[in-house]
C-alpha cells in the first residue's frame, strides 16, 4: 500500500539536543483509508511485511506517538 501524494499539514517538533522531526498530520489515516475523526486501531499501527519503507515508518511513528503523554 503506497502513501499518496496528498498535501498534509506538517508540524516540526524540536526535542532540543535529543532530536527533531516533522509530523505529517493525517498521512497514515489517508494511507489506511481511515476517516480523520476515528482513531487508528493498534493492529494497524504495526508494520507489515510488504509495506513500503515510508508506510512502515509512518506506522512505527504512530505506535510511538500513542505511547507519549499528550497535554
């Protein structure tokens, strides 16, 4: 399953000396065909054999974000 070239809202996150990264909001929802207002099930956050490297990275990121504390 390939991730489309739809323009997504991006947000740059800077963790100081640790790291920084860019979040593409809604990208995984679009790739999986899940509406934006629904949560992505945990089983869909696991990378699968045959995923493109980009989709696998989005899945891993979503899994990590779900473990973070949100304000």
